[in-house]
């Protein structure tokens, strides 16, 4: 990956930490802009779509990272990686439920941060220019080139992680996919202990499909993972 093609916005009120992380990421080939307050970050993000990934600290005075996430997600789907306090499971889940793509606990290793950013960029760049229909089932049509989703010809707004999760489930419709495999293929990282990221992403997909009047097409397989039901399986479940 030629990192210098990609621009990162790093938002954290810790000026020293921002400087250290920014220096490492720039040495690793990224272009980095840093901001130290939530309200300034919102204004910057809403005026521009130039960033490939946003790294956003949750705990900031004034406008918190969650407030920034909520405001930005109402307008755009730029990939967002949340920085959370180690052990702050509630903040992590709330961030994911509000549309964060992934999270990383602080204090973080700069190399791991760089790897997570690469993983996010890889999955948002997976489409191709041919706009080939990637999958079609239950009235859902995914276009892997445009990375867009339609439900009965109406746009379904998905984050990058949600798009990849739904794409994987539709590709393997009828099969049970373990959380370990989903985490690796969707988030490009291993499943961690007490990791709820995939559960929250699938939950958000279900909510969005339900809002489009598509219900019960994604089945939880207890202790294993998830399955997108085929049409015959769905009819059998309803029967």
C-alpha cells in the first residue's frame, strides 16, 4: 500500500500524544492532520470529504468523541476509528452502535494504530471501477465497485464495516460464518477477548434492514457466529 495516497485526521485533546502519533504515521507514509477539539473536528469534517480515515478520541472536554461521531455520522460515512480508555467496554459498544468502524484502546502502540488504519483503508478500497453487482438476495443489491447497497431500489446507508459484513454474509448465504472468520475478513484483524465489534455491526445491519421492511434474514448461531438465510431457509424458519 502506498500510504502517501491516504490522508488521516487525528483528533485528540492530548497535544503531546497527537504529535507523537502524527510523527509516527507520517514516517510510515501517511499524510496526517491533527486537531485538538471536537467542535473544530466537526467543522473540518463537514466542510470536506478529503480524509480517508478519522482517528477520534472518545474522552475530550467540551464536545466528546461520541458527540463528534454522532454529528458526523448524520452527514457522511467517512471511516472512523475510536480511541477508547482501556477497559471502557461501554464506550466501545456505544461508539460502534453510533457508527464507528472499529476501536483501539489507549495507550496504543503506534504500529498497531497504523495497522488498524491500513486495515480500514483496505476494506474501503476493495471495490473496483467496473461497478459489478456483488450480491443480490431478499431485495438487497450490493454493488462492490460503488460500495453501495440498495433495498428494493432505495439506498441503504452502511458504514464500511457494515458493507463488508453484509457482503460476506450474502456471499456465503446459507452458511454459518464464525465470529472469528467474520472479524478477520471484515475488520482485517483477529477476534480479541470480549470483542463485541462484529455483534454490534451485525445488529446495526439488522436494524437498517428492518427499517426497510426486511426482517429475520440474518440468523444468530449461538456460540458460533451468523448466517444469512437463503430464501428456502427463510421460508422454513417462518413455517
